[in-house]
C-alpha cells in the first residue's frame, strides 16, 4: 500500500491519501479531540501518536493536524497507523450514536430559496476546493434579516491561518456576487 502526503494551506495540517476511499463521496468525519475519536479505531490509533491534535476523514483522504513537533518525526508513525488500519481491514467508524449527528441548520422557512442557492454554491464551488486542501466547510445557518451566512470549518480549515481570508475574500465575495440577500459570512 502506497500512501501519498500533501501539504495544505494550514502548516499544522498534512493530508494523507491512502489511494482508496476513506469515507466515500460526500461523507466526512471530524475528530477534534481524543474523546471524539473513540468511535473510530483509526482516529483513536492516530491520537495515540504524540503531537496529533485533530483528525479529519474526507472522501478519499485523512487530514492530521499536529499540536507540536516536526512532520519529519510525526509522518512515519502516522503512515504506519494508516497502513495498518487499511491492511487489517478494520472498520473506519463504529456505532454512530444520535449525538454524533450534524448540528441543525438555522434559517427561517421564508429564506428557504436563498438557503438552497447558498448550499448549491457551497457544494459545487467551495467544498471541492477546500477538500483539495484537506478540509471542509459546512452550511450552518442564514439570517434573512441581517444577510449573514454561518459556516462551520472542519479538517485543515479549522484553525488555518488563511481560513479567515478565504472566508471573507473568497466565499463571502462569491456569495454576495451571486446572491444579493447575502451581506456577510462568518465562521461558527
């Protein structure tokens, strides 16, 4: 098994590509800490490595964020844990509980058409681009009175130094251009 690695815009996050599906098309899982990783044998094994701070599973990649340490020292044990997991054909996730479900989206029913447009732009233009960088951005809400779109950033996007610039200069400008009801975008 050959596992490729790619740098991301977040210097603390590295993207690992095992050459096979991880979560499958459109599915993701975010593990911000050891406790959240309990439902995944792979995430739990990765958190056993000193210096691992966050793990994110995308469709065909695994993003690992380090708390500290040098990638030269962290990459070998991470690669080993990923390789062992896939060669042993262990399950990726175990026992999805109701509390693991995504938080509810917030918007009023009269804004449903605007929300549909926002989601379409996010799904077709934003999410594929940030997935290439090892992350994900999820719609969380829209306030029709203020025009503010709330987005949740996961994977390498969470805590990335350039995420605020991407959010304001990229995503906000694009949404405002195509959807006049949008006035601003903020991370939640």
